[in-house]
C-alpha cells in the first residue's frame, strides 16, 4: 500500500530572473498546481534580500515548495502528493520545464 509520492529535487542553470522574485516564482508554482489538477488550499512566500525566494503551497493532496538561489541559478524543490488523482512526478516535471534548467536532479520516494 502507498500513502503518496514524494519528489525531492534540484534544478541547476536556471535564469536569474526566473528565481529572483516572489511574483515570478509564485506564478510558476500556481500554474503547476492548476495544470497538474491539484487542489490549492493556501500559500506562503518570502522574498529574501538581496536575492531569492522561499515558498510553499499547501494542497489538499499535501504540498509543493521551493527555495531559490538565483545568483547561482539553483533551486531546491519538494513535492508530496497523496490520493489516486495526484501525480507528484508529473507536477515536478511540469514545474522544472517552466524553469528551463540546464540540469535536473530528481529523487522519487513512495511512501
């Protein structure tokens, strides 16, 4: 029996502007939630100075989160989903495609 799928990953070589400001990062995450047919509950994002964002969207299925280092073109991504319709791997792949990284690392954990 599986309770859910947890995808932990990182992207490298992402354009600075894609990772620097809450407005852009939040847009990518909200689009991913909608396009993945996940159930948005609420969110919390924080803008670091001089650069970077941390953010989480709470889902009925669990969560999607990101922490960025735009000066290095790097972001850490965490997506956990449960339920028969939720697909954490699809959501991760969709989000990373929006970020257009040069390299992606992904670990899938079945819980």
